[in-house]
C-alpha cells in the first residue's frame, strides 16, 4: 500500500475507533443522558488526533510483532509436522 493510502486508511480507522471508543467508554462512565450526548462529540474530536499519532508511531512496532508471531507459528508448525 502506498503512503497516501496508508495515511487515508489511518485517518478513517482512527476516526471510527476514536468515535466509537469515546462514545462507549463515556457512556459506561456517565450513563445514557443528555450530558453524555452533549460531551461525546468533543471527546471524540479530542481523541481522534491522539489516536492518529499513536497509531502512526506504533504501526512499525505492531508490524514487527506480527512478523515475529507469524515466524513463530510457522516454526512451531514445522516442528510439529516433523515430530
């Protein structure tokens, strides 16, 4: 995936995650109310850039962990097949 697609995908995914997680977590903390509904948009807009920056910083780490896990699973599978 080229850099532009990665950034656009990250923008969309982090928006969806920040919006849903801020809504769910604040709903749990505050309960369903007019106050919760009025505060949620600001919480989502605050969370979105934070989520974007964090995912851009942690993406290389997550990719490395994924590669290591995949290699471990393949190695274990080969070891089990060979007995």
